């Protein structure tokens, strides 16, 4: 794309408006193959930077007029293949640290991420600035009684709010681990009533519904949902959405990576499949854009968790998903859950199994949902892949659910 001199003048004229909108930015300048138009002491000069190997835009920091450093700020030009515009994503603040949390019986390795992100979209007629901020705490918690790790993430708030949520989870976890008395080997395969914790619920939503509901999968006829518009695919109490506007979550944005205004998608409404996800995202400027998930979740219901567990005659309480894979064409599911605690006549028996597999028809899982708890929990500690290597941050989650699962 050739540098348009009129566009350069347009950007300079936009300077005063941009500064009032975007606090830590002085002005946007062009660069082309390593040559940066730099501004220092009121003079524009050229500066060579090997990291800039393609033409695009660059944001100059307000303090010293130099290009932001890669160590704590990352400048990445993203070129849209669908529209004649360019998108600039700037991680102008990034903090990542690791520490150990050993208190109140909790032994965890904790990863903290704090990111402030700004995305500047430049087209022929306008400049859009999308600024977001998120924090995420990811924990690997050692469960001594069972001899395994639980992976847990917290996001969707300020660092202090997330810290307090982690403390509440630790209290809940300690109470739950007191139920683990006898480890059993080789769960008997079959169909059981199960209550899934919010992490397992979110994993089911992500792998079964989320991937298959991405619009490019539907349009290319690689998703079973292509023939299910307006059809009942789940229980009437099931409502699933993808919302990029949820504040302080890792996949929150107002403008997608094609320069379009983000769109909240109600995928399943009262059990009926209604819409596909149309927001475009990408891992980096070296990747193409795809329709991708953002913050995907099952909406809350009206039941309480004690009531849900108390209604199980013979089944399991499932905690903490490990890994899984999607099958968008058939919606067959395969998910490994780290812990299954036996429940009989509404009471925990003390027996538990590790690494239980959920398999079978994915939509049948959602058709069999009979109870949904009142509160939802979302976490964004991981990445979502499309293909072999295109990874982006997403959040997923939901409430506790009661359904019938085929496990082994």
C-alpha cells in the first residue's frame, strides 16, 4: 500500500482530537520498511528501526517522542485483507509476573497478567480508537489429597477484585476437597446425571457450540449449524451468547480486527439456534482474519447448587476441565475432566475419579440440561486455536448445570 500524502496531512490535522481521546499517545506517524517519521523537539526526522519490516502506522509515546520499546510496549501493524484500511494494535502497558501462593492450606503457582491495549483503526475517512484493559490471574493449584493439579483462572475485574474472587474460590475449594476420601480407578462407562462446575460448563459451551457457531465455519458448510437455523438444539432454559463488550475481560473489544464495530451475538435463545458469530479476530499481522469467539458463556438460570446436587440419585460432580477437541461438522464431543466426585442420593460418597472423559453427541448434552444455577463465572486464562497455530485470548464460562453425560 503506497503512502498517501493527503492521508498524512489528515493524520496530522487529527492530532489535537486524538490526544484528548488517547492519553498516552502523542501522534500517529507513518513508517515504511523500517523508516520511521519521528517527532522530537518539534522537528520531524527519519529513524531506522529493524523491527519495522513493512509499511504501516506507528504510535509515538508522549514522553520522549521515541518509538515505544518492545520490552513493555508492543507495536504490531495488522493489515486487513477484506477492507482498504489498516489496523494498529498497541500493547502500551503489559505486566506479567509469577509467584507462589502458600497460605490457608492452598499451595499454588500464580501467574498474573495485566494488559492495557489500544487499537487504532485508520480508514480513508476516519480514525477509530478502541482502548481496553484487562487483568487475569492463572493458578496451578496442587491438591495433595488427590495428588493432582487444578488449573484455574480469574478475570473480569480489577486486580484486587480478582484477588478477592480467588480467595473465595480457595475457601470453596478447601470445603470441596474435604469430600475426597477414597480414590477409585476406572470409572464404569455409562450415562449419568452430572453437575458441572462453571469451568466445565464453559468448556462445553466453547468446544461444542462456540467453534461451530463461528460464521465462516457455517458459510463454508463445515458446521452442523448451517442446517439448524431456527431449529431447537437445546433445552428451553439454555441461552448462549458471545459478547465482546463485557468490561475488563480478556476478549473485550469495541472494534474487531477488520475495523467493524463489535457485535454481541445471541447464539442460542430459549434452546433455538439463532445466530452465528460475525466478529473478526486474528493472532497477529502475519495471520488472516477469521470469525472468532470473544467472551462466550451460558446465561444463568434460577436453581441453587445445593438443590442441583441434592437431586442426583446416582451420578457425579465434575470439576476442572483439562483438554478437549471440537468437531464442528458432527458436534461430537471429547473432553477430559480432571475430577469426578461420586454423588448418590443427593450426598457425596467420598469416592472420586481422576481424568474422566466426556464423549458423545454434543447437542444432546444441552438438550438434557434440566437445572442451571443463578450466577455465572467467566475466566480467560487460556488461548483458543483455529487451525494449527492461530491462537487468541478468549473467555468462556457459565453457571453450574445439571445434565446427563456419557462418561468413561
